[in-house]
């Protein structure tokens, strides 16, 4: 039997009454033509007119043989009529329903020439050969025409009802005569490349993450209404869970206050977070001063603050001494981000650096996760700060929000972002963790088209992070950071190296799982992953 493309007709085609004539011809060609013949059914094509306009068409059947060439066939069922005055072809079915149809001769001719043109572009095309090409029309229900049907409708191009059982003879007759070279096996392969070549167009993960990120970016400014509602208050604390836009709102708050002419500082405890905020403000005309708390002390005292908690406490004492002696160093508005990191007695120091403590602006933005940070609201209330709650997660996809929310206890937060890609949980032995993390990051960059600067690798174990950084061919631009240093920060994609140390403090799990905006990948031993997923 002939080799058919498709090899099996789908049930919906066989059950379609409008395709019954084509199905009948498909079965006859498969049965009657022997081995060596190749038949393509219902092949669409797109070509260009002489003026460069696009034209599209479809060929009901393309019949090939390496020794005979190729034949394009159009099939029409029912009674067929043609009105030359209006150049209209009609088909009439058994129920006397008439339908306008395209000119089948013209369709077959167009397909014949267009498919040859496109087949010649295929790599297997036999260059230099003059291939026999013909066209034909099958009327499955009509009697044979008694004569030619016009200048382009020679009797021999038609196969009608009484000839269907010998359709193989008609095909061979159409592909005979004239001087022509063999199509050959390479010619058949060229047509297969053109009409039946499989393909797979991957959709890189990065493209989906782009879409999710755009959706998230349109959400974050929606929290700015909080500032409109509390703009008249000098003491405000806005709390919310991870992803509720606290840092973005804090930046907007500081910018608005500076725009009013107030000497404004935005402070936090983390130097990486302060650097991130400065970067966001770099291309603006804002006069907001941004400091990590140790650097605020250094700015006021002129002395560098050393590392460690003891050094910071001494630096705060020096800052207070300088402030009391030089009122010009004070600020009229202070915005504190990640306020849950600030100790109780530090707030007393912050009050001191306000120009007029009773009326100056002090706004705090804090995480409401009581299971990690305790009752920060109660502590802030002692400083006459009115609590305001951010209750919408506008930074993370819902899948990421759901993973992080297992470690959240506080004011309920609703995830408004897109559903996003499922979190990837990858079980691995500890000695394979570094290699698998780097291999995954390389895959995300090369195959999934994610920019290196959009990826952060987080972990708790310093030696594991060092091993990751030092592996050969580590992708440049990917950030590798301790979880604790990444508080308040985010990346489109986070790969978490979840070693056993992450279970020592719930804060570490909460922070690490909530840093990714659009995609989170976690590696770790089975017991650790089980704990992270079930909390």
C-alpha cells in the first residue's frame, strides 16, 4: 500500500460530512497505489503573488513516486456546475443544498507550481533535474464529462465516479508522457521535508517569567493608596508579610516627603538593601538620603562603624553625642524599612536625630510575621506610631506566596499576583548540592533564556555558598548571597541551597522562600525539603 501522511485519519475528519469525498479518495489511494507511492493529504501552503502579496492555499492530495514525479489533486463531492458569466463554481449535495466552491482546476494548478517552488528550497532537492509534475481533479459523485470542460479543463485531468475503483490507473496516466527526469528518493525526501517535517518550538521558561513579572510590576504601585490615606500623620507604621511591597512603598513615601522640601532619610539595617534602594533612586531627581544604620552613624559622626553588634552599639552612642551638639545634622523626616530588625533602644536614638521630635515625620515599614519577629506592633505603639496594615502580596506569584506562607503567622495576606510556575523541589544528597545548583543555573540561563542578573543563589551554609561560587564555569552576573543578607531584596528567580542550618531559625526559611518574584527552585536533602514544604 501507499505511504500515507497522515498515516491514520483522525476520527473527527472521518466523521465530518463535508469531508466524506476526501476521506473516500484517501482510502482508495492508500489501497490502490502500491509501495513506492507517497500520498500527502490536506497540505496547506503560503506563497507570494508576482506583486509580492501573500497568497495562501491548500492541496487536497499530493501524490509522489520517485520514478514518475508528482501529482496535485483537488477533490469535490456532489453535483458540479460552473457559470461562466459570473465565474462561479457550485456543488450540489444529495439534499439539493448548493454551495459555492473554489475553482478546483485553478486550485490544483496553483498548488502544483507553488509546491514545486518551495520544494526546490529544501536541502535534498535534486538540483538540475526536470521533474514531471501534473495536476488533476476528482469528482467523487458525478458522471464523466463528455468533452473538455474549457481550455484548462481537458477531459483527462478529471477522475469521476465510475473511474474511482481504478483511480490508481488514472494517477499513473496523469504521471506519464513527456520527457522528464526521475523525482528520485532525494526528491521524495525534499517533499517530505516540506510537507511532513516534524518540529518543536520550545517556549523557554524565561518567556513565561517575563509575563508573570510584568503582571507583578503593574500591581506594586497599587499599595501607594496607603500613603494618600495617612499623609497627614507624623507617626505611621505600615506592616505586612513578605511581598506586600513594603520597600517600594517606603521609597515612594520618602520621595514624596523630600518633594515637600523636608530633609528626608530612608534607613534600614542591611547594607545590601540600602544599596538596592540607592540603585532604585539613582535615575530620579530625589534628594532622599539612603543609609544602612551603621552608615548613618558614620555619616553623622565621621567615624567608620566597625562590623559586629558591639561596634554598632558604640557607633549609635557616638551618633547621639554628635546630634546633641550639632542640630544641623538632624532630619525632618525618617523612613525606616525592615523596622522589625531594629532593637527597642534604637528607636530612642532615632527620635533624637529628628529635628523636632514631637512633630517631625517618623514612618516605619515592618514585617508582620509574629512567628519570626514577635509583637513588633506592640513595640512600635510605645512610640506613638499608628499601625497600618498592608494585606496584599503584590510581589510574588501565588505559588511562591503559598510556599512562604507556611512560615507566616500574622495579619492575613492575600496573594494578588499571577499563579506562576510551580515551585521546583529537588531532593539531593548534600555532597551533590553545589554541582546541581550550578548546573541548574546554567540551564536556566542557556536553555530557559533567563538573564544571569535576574537569578540569585541563596543559602545559609557559608562553605556551600563558597563551593558554588568557586565551581568551574560559574555564570558571571549571578548573585550568590547569604539568606540573612538578602532580607528586603528580591530576584525574578531564586535558587535556594537548603542545607540543614536553614531549619535552625524559622526566619531563614521565611526569608529565603519569599525572595523570588516569579520562580523558586529549592535543592536539599529529603528531610529538609519535607520540613520546608509542610512546616
